[in-house]
């Protein structure tokens, strides 16, 4: 047998309504006392108390700047990404359809232009209506709703408690009422209406009528028709409850109620009414993608830029302040990115190592800098910018250091880098030339084992020398363990012979190649001691082992060579302005002459040989001046190509980013498997694909020749030779360029690639 209802609960709803009515009456009484001060003052003590209470409430509404999205744009103004906490696009009332203002006033406050901020008649009518019917009708005017939204916004920005409509006390309502009266004295009706339309939430993090119009219908606010305007006007009363996405039937019913009110208030004709209610919702959901995850282009560059802003005190005293500015301040962040070059690089990367056809452990990236300025032109990689463990997804940037300036408090979101392999060899050539020697000097390129205790002159180390600690000694090897004869230094770099590099390094101060590299911008990409750390000085680092260097760092050094010794710090920001016109300082171009022009020209002469008749001779990138260097580390887990001229320097890297010392061999790369791999196999051809698309824009100047003494070194050979700098077995480097289509059968280099110069085993550096 069902339990009988208590008579008390049978009348609970009615009692609640009566109590609510009494509360509304009390509110109305206080408001009346406050508004009619002269009359109420003569009425006695009770009225005076109400007046005093009302007078003590805040009388001025503090309106902070509304949150607006920030935009990161490329150098041509094209959008990279939009960043926001609240997607809002403020507009003037003239930029809003009259249908929208008519719909809003009809449903929310049809006496808007007649009251002074508080509608006492509306309050009483609402109370009576709520008691006499099953509906709930609000009594807040548009002005009061505007005040409420301003207070909520201020509380959210300050981190204070937010009081929503259903949680308000009588004091909260009185405070809003007095502030509404104050606002009416300060602003015109149209200003209040515009303020409301710009601040009110419509769905999720979409705020304001313009952003809502774009989101729901992909139209401008000025172009809203009757039914579209009615839908938006109905949504503001409950953005979730009346959501047309979540509850379309409820939203349709609410929209038609608004259309009915527009007819009742004379804003539309019967014919317009009938046509509007007969229409469907007509949604065309068009979200504005937020953050670097939703970037239009260059998501990892976007990530890099956000780190730069958040690390820089110019954008706020604390990181919290900077985040607030970045995501709420309506910044326009103009960058150095070349959108056309970025697209070309991404295309080349996708064709070479698409995430769908490449092992998740294989990363491929490119970063391009402008010599002479340091401007970052391109930053691309083969993963999708997305957090999570899904293969091919990553938010880690393959191109940059872990920390700016080696400061752990200034993260850059980068992996920090990889062993540079033979791309480090040009710095040994620079040390050789700086020591007064020549590129045509012939040296002994035969195999040699250096025993434990062998010493190298090293002025930067304790005791002024490096002493080999390895018990088994150290034996640099060439690709295929080939034993070469006598070669010129020029030929040795062109063919990337490890034994030639090691011989030249033994003749000079071992510290010099590392010092020159440091001057040109090379440093440990995982530096965390508060400043950039130089690379560890050791022989094996000259040809394949050693510290890890980011592609950005290597591109900086080769850009310096392209600028004839002028090293420039990488630069991404060109201009930052806020919506209110505030301009923020950005780093200026910071360049210095790190090495002499003559020395840079000497190195460039050698790296040109790599392109003309060395490991880069088969690359097709356009008829433009170009120099470069391939590189592979000992484990064949990291492969490189550095290509440059006076207009652009690019680091193309392909490597195992998840297991740094595990070879790429047997890993799928673009649907193919390479039994053996080096920088000439994948990284270099991918760079060529990229450059072939933009060679017209980055032709650069012809390289200047070095002084004659840098070619001949006074004619003093270190090792006599009768072959004029050529070995008796002079095979030209062979380049394996993977086709654009095919199966996953292993690609094996031909037998005559022995002079590609890559070594195996501990301490045996990579060649190409």
C-alpha cells in the first residue's frame, strides 16, 4: 500500500512561492526606499534603516577588460593559431543585427528603454506570475544581467568565489540592483546593450554575440536573421539547458517562444513570425580551434612561441600574469615564420616519413633560419601535435633545446637534441684553417689505432691535453671499415672520411673545433645549469659521438657560415600588440661576428664540395648556390643533413627519438626499411624535396672564395703524396634516394659506397 502524502508536502510548492513572494516584496521595499530617498526619509525609522542599508552598498561597477583571444600569425599575416580562455570577438551595436537586439529585449527585458536599471513593476509581476503558475519568470533587467556577468567575470579573473543566480542572497540582489542603477547613470542604454551582448556566454567557452553567431551559424552578428537571432536570445537564459547541440527540441521550443514575444512586442509581422517558427534550427557549427592543438599551420612553432611568451618577464611579472595576458589579452603575435616555406617543409616531411607509414619511434624534423638575422623561417616535424600515447602523437618539439639559456625555469618544450655525427666535421676544418693550414694539404687517411694514454693537445682541459682513457684504445673507422690512403683535407670533408678528420684534429688543438662550434651557436641541447654548456671535448665527438645538440643549434651554426661568420641568435617574434594598442617589446636581432669572413669562406669552400661531388652530389634542389654536410652518429640512430647558403640554413634530422641509441635500421620510414642508413639516405633527400619547392625564394648569393693561402696553406703538406690529393681507389659517393612509392623491402646500399664514411662500434663516428 502506497504511503500517504503529508498535507505539508502537498502545499510545499505553494508555501515556497509565498515565501519567495514575501522575499521579493522585501527586496522591492528596500529598493523603493532607496530609490525614493526624500519621501522615505520622512516616513520614519524603518524606512531610514532601509535607506542606510542601501546607501552602504557599492555604488560603482568596476569593469575590467573583457577576455579576448590572442592570435599567432606568420610573417605574411596568415593565421598560425588562436589561443583563448574565452572565445570572444567584441563588436559595436552597429555591428549587430537589429533582429538580435529586438529578440533579446523582447524575451529578457521589454521595458529596457523605459526603466532606470531596476524594474520594480517587473519584479512584482514576476513574483505574482510565479505564484499563480507553474512557470518560473525572472525579473532581472538586461542592465542587472550585465552587472551580474561583469561581477562573475571579475571574480573568475581574480580567482575569487563566483556567485551564480541560484545561489544569490537578498544582499547579492540588492548589490546588483544598486550597481545597475549606477551603471544606468554612467552609460547610455545602447552602451549597456552592447556591453551585455559582448560579455554574455552562449555555449562552452564561446562568449559574446559575434563569436556565437560564427559558432552556431558561421555568419556575422550583423547578418543574423529572425530565427537565428531568436535562438541566440533564447540560449542566454541557460546556455547548457537550452543548448541546440545537446537539446535541440528544447532549444527549438525556446526559440519559438522568443519569436512569439517578438510578435507580441511588435518587432515582427505575423508573416515573418510564421516563416520563422516554421524553419528548423539551421545550425552550421563552426568552432574556433583553440591552442596549438588546433593550429592552422606550424603547431610546434606555435608551441615554441607560447613558451617564449611565458618565459619572458616583458609579458608579465609572474608566469600566471603571462598566461593571463596570452590567453585573455587579445594579443596579435606576429612572427618570423614563412608560411610558404613552412608548407613546403611539412609536405617534404610527410612524403618522407609520414606518421601513418613510419614507426612511431622515428622522428623527422626541419628547422630553417635566415642567415644574418636569426629569423626562424620554418619549424616542422612528422608527428601530430597532440598529447597522449598514441603512436605518431607528441607535444615534444624535436627541433629545440629543453631550456632557454639552459635555465630549467624557462622550458621550451624541446627534446634537447641528438648526437650530430659528421655534421660536426666542418668545425674541425675551421680549426685546421685557423691554424694556418690549407684545404689542399694532403694528409694520411689510413686507419690508425690510438692506444690508451694517447694524448691530444687540448688547451682548455686540465694539464693542457686530452689523455685517451679507453683500455682498448680508439680506432676511428670509415664506412665499411675501408682503409683509405692519402687525401686532401678538402676531399676528406667532401667524402666524409673519418680517418682524415681524426688526422687533422691530431695536428691542431683539440679544443679549437669545439670553441669554434660554440662561437657559432652550438651547445649542449640539454643544458640545465643556468647557462648553455659547451659540448664535451673528446676525439670521438668530432665524427659521431659526444653531446647532444638540437637541430636549431646546428642550424644557427650553419646559418653563421652562410652569413660569413656572423652568428645570430634564433628569433621568432617580430611584433606583439594587444587589442588596446599596447605594444610589448620583443627581442631585437642579436648578431656578432663570431669568426672572420675569411675563415667562414674557407669552411664554405669545403662544404660546397659536399654538394658538388661528395655525399650530396645527387640531390636535386634547384639551380642555386648551396653548401651542406651529412651526418650520422655511431649507433646509426641519428641522421642529419645541414644545407645552407646566404639566404637560408636548414637542419634536416631523422632519428630515433624514443630510444636515442637504437639504430634506425629495420625501422619503417615512409613505408620502407633500410638495412643500413645514414644522413645521405633520408634526411638529405627530404631536404632536397623541400628546397626544390622554394628555391626561387631562397637563391642566395654566390659563395665568395677564400684567400689563396687557405687553399694551399703555404704549400706545406703534412704527408707526402704522389696522387695530388686523390686515393688510388677514388669512388664517388653514391646517394640512395628512396622512391616516392613502393613496398617495405629493405633498401641496401650498393657495394661502392665505401667512401660514405660512416663507422660502427664504440667511438667510431658516423660519416654521412
